[in-house]
C-alpha cells in the first residue's frame, strides 16, 4: 500500500447517493412532462445550402428568416464564410425553394446568391432516426453490462451500467430543461458520453479489483477509498484536458456543433462524478467483498502473493 493520502470519498456516499437519485428522478420527471426539443433530424424539416459571392452576413439572414416566420432557424457557415447552411423545421418540401428565393432577392451586395442544395427530411424518416437512436442507446448499455460482467464481476457490471444510465438521464434532462434542440449530433455526443464514462469507470474498477486481491484485513469501504485516491489524479487530468478541447469547440466551433459540444461538456462533468460516487457506491450497496473476487489457483506456486 502506498503512503499517499487516502481521501474518504465513501464517507459522503449517502449524500452523493441522495443527490444522484434526486437528479435522476428530476430528469425523468422533466423528460416525461416537457420531453426533448427534437431537431429536424427527428421531426422532419428542410436543409438549405447557399453560396454568397462575398462574406455572408448571418445576422441579416436570421433577421430575414424571422420575418418569414422561422425564428428558430439554425444558420451557420459551412466550410467557408461565403457558404451558409440553414436548417428549418417545416412540414413541406416546397418551403426550401421559397426561402432560398427570398434570401437571394434580399441580398444587396454584388453578385448572385447561388442555391447549392435543398433537402427535405420527412417526419417518417425522423421517427425512424429516433427509434434507431433509442435502440442504439439500449444496445450500448446492454453490451457494456455484458463486457464488464465478463471482465470483472456481475456486481461491477451493475455499478457500471447504473453510472452510465445516471449520466445519460441527467444530460437528457438538462437538455430538456434548457430546451435546446436534440438532433443526431447530440445523440452522437450522448453515445460518446457512454464511452467516456465507461472508460473512466473501467479504470477505477480495475484498481478496486486489484486492491481487493492485494490488500488483506481491510474493510471494503477502505479498499474502495484507497482505489479512488490512487486513480484520482488520472481521472482529473483526463477530465480537465478533455474539457479544454470541448470548451474550445463550444466557444469557437460554430453553431452547428454548439449543442454537440455542450452535451459532451455536461457528460464529462457528470461522468467524472459518477465514476467516483455512483459506480463505487453501487458496489458497496451490493455488498462487494473479497469473496467475490477470489482467484482460483490453477498453477500452484505461480499464484499471486497477497500483500499483508
């Protein structure tokens, strides 16, 4: 055992447990009452790409769209400052032609505004995206549970999946509260959150398993505190460096990836918390002990020596 200071993380496990339960219940309640503000990928809508002869004024374009009755339209540069992509919730394929014509006539600069592409996503296609996305989330959680159970032990898999479900529900709940569009990019971010949180939980679980096998005559709660203290530096460094990149994307990445970056930022923060307090807390609730991690000796003298 190292001489490094052991932080009593699990001393606050009851408070952390109550906080997590309240956040999850609040998220489920908000999602049940308000739901998510689905983007046009799920609800159906129109995507328009325009090419301007000089730098496009996005403020003027948004103002023109508001006058036409589309205050919630997403307008962003695409590739260069002369190329603009517009995403509008609409229920007709002909809306794109009218909007493109209106924007072209409203342009006061030199040259002609060119219409590059107009695509319409029907509500039926959007519903298929939504169903496939939900199935993808459930499949990811199922595979994670099976993987952790095989690599570690069943109690570890329950803790890992509980932590992942905790992270996903809180991120979705926050998106519901602040009423930001939930589209395919945000769904991709939620799946990325699952991967990030799982990676952190696996590192912590691996250290807990190792210490259960090495440290003798120590209570389960103390072994978990030792393990969390040993992995804390790695967890914080990983989270902080990831957040630096995500904050850069959020601030200067543009409107198209704004919600994607925000979902990942929320996921990293919540995932860091859950890898410390949720997964480990579940292990204690389920009564994890040395007996759960006994290694059967198949090679006689080659068995790992326990550290007293």
